[in-house]
C-alpha cells in the first residue's frame, strides 16, 4: 500500500520549525530594532533624551559587527583591521550622536526630533557597517531608517488612528451576535 501523505519535512511542523529557526537567528536584530524604537518613544514622551541609551545601542551594534566579521576574517591581521575599522566607524557615529545631544545643539530640536535624529544616525551607522560586515546588519540599518518616517507619520496620525479604532470597536460591538437570541419588544 502506498502512502501519499505529505512527508514530515514538508508538513506544518517543518514550516513552524523553519519559522522558529529564522526567528531565533534574527532575534538579536529584532531586539535592537525594538530598543531603538523604544528610545524614540521614550524621548518623545519624556521630552528629554536618554543620554547613555543611544551610546549603548551604538556600542552594542559595533560589538555585533566585530563578532560577526570575526568569524569571516581569514587571519589574525584581517581580524585586527576589522576591529580597528569598526571601532573608528562607531566612534565617529557616537561623536555625531553626542553632538546632537549637546545642549547648544539640542536646544534647536524638540524632543521627538532629537529621538528621530539619533535613530537616523544609528541607522546610517548600522547600514554602512553592514555593507562591510553583514547583510543582516545592513538590513537592520534599513529597517531603522524606515522606522524614522513611520514613527513621524504615526505621531501625526495617532489621533485619527485612535478614532478609527474606536469606531471599528463600536461597529463590532453593535453587530456582535448575542447569545440567547434577540428579543423583540412587540
């Protein structure tokens, strides 16, 4: 008797396992993206920047670049060049980020603009580093850069989005089927 069932490697469990494996490999990048968006949100709500937070994210991405590139470097000299290049690269971006945070410069920016400017600098740094080290780091930079206008749009459209969600909830409640049937007042 022939069994024409789907082989286990093509079934739902295999798809779930592949998705879980992908999520596990991409989790550090998703965490960094989430932390960057959190930094912008906090800066917007608190009306003051998180001074050490952005430096931490820059250093964390720089360390990730060195760790990823370390595995790809063919010899000791290439590893030294990689570490030196990434250290200088991220030092330059950290200096630029700190210039944005200087009181004499930051006074010209609102708190939301400061958060978006820092996220944009961080995304540019990640993208440029990723070009030399890893596609995943470059993709993280692109995702953070896309988050900048998305956050600005969301902030401008937040009231409309809340009103639309409340309207949808009201329609859903009005037409939600009730248990026990409808009773008429006739």
